[in-house]
């Protein structure tokens, strides 16, 4: 198979008398060269498009990964905060008052922070 099928088709369809014309031959050579360059340019564009699509997909995948990591971290922080809150309440129940002045405020701030989820 030819690497310049469009030009070859044009040459085949040309009248026989025209094929022997020097100017026609030169034009055909130029057409072959341009068709090869066009094919190479199309391959390059196709590769660039494929690379951009792959890069975009990787960007999306990376963003999803970072989002999942953030969600996991939030979950761990909430679990740790809930454990601390239980300890403060346990300590309050034993003595019927918060041991430290800031304990009640800490529990209140923790509950507000958990409510502020988007």
C-alpha cells in the first residue's frame, strides 16, 4: 500500500496524455511530499490529543485520590475528637463538673466544628 494514496488516486484518474507532462510529474511529486507531511502532522496531532487526554485523566485521578485522602483524614480526626469528647464527659460525670475551665468550651467548639461539614 502506498504512503500517498490520495495522490496515487489522482494520478490514476488523470488522462494518459497528462501523465507524461513534466509539470504534471513535478506537481505529483509535490503532492506526494505534502501528503506525507500531512500524514505526519495528523499522527502528531493524534498523539498530542492522546497525551492531553491521558494527562487530564491523570489529573482527575490525582484529584480524586487527594479528595479520598482528605476524607480519610477528616474521618480519623472526627474519631479522635469524639474519643476526647467522651473522656471529657466521663471526667465531668465522675466529678459532676469539668476539671478544667476550658473543657466545656472545648466540647462546645468540637460539636460546632463537626456541624460545619459542607
